[in-house]
């Protein structure tokens, strides 16, 4: 079955496959940190997760000196907005231990 062709799939199938109007968008994030020890890393990750939880996003990823991963919404059938992407980027840029932040365009979280 070719996922690119939407015209041969009815609404129910598009919804089950998260295609077309049911696609869920998220984005990748990557940042360089000055974190060298696991206690500082745990504190940073806990604060980051608390922040993204507060704006109803979830994160998969990690890393000590190169912290990277993927963010998407915690709600079913809801995409991340450009505004939310900007909020996450700004939060990371305002951290003393983060020196460089890069984010991707919004992409389909299920078929990226």
C-alpha cells in the first residue's frame, strides 16, 4: 500500500493511518550543552520535561553534550504549532548551559 496516494483512501483509513488532515506534525531539536556530569544533566532534563509538559508536548531523545530529540503533542490528532516550536527554542536558548539550538521544520511525526 502506498501511503503517498490519498485519493484512493477513504476518511476512516486516512484517520487510522494518520494521513492527510489527520497527520500529526512535530519537530526535531538539537542543542549543544556544556553539561559534563550526570547530576547537572538530570536537573536540566527534569526542568526541560517540566516545561514541555506545561505546554502539552512530549519529548523523545537525550544526550549529554549534544542534546537532541523529537517533540510532538501529547494530544491525539493535534500537531505542534510554530508558536510552540518557538517557545521551546526560546526556552533552550535562555539556558546558561546551552550554546547552540537548532530546530527542524514541522514534519509528520508518524512517517518522518
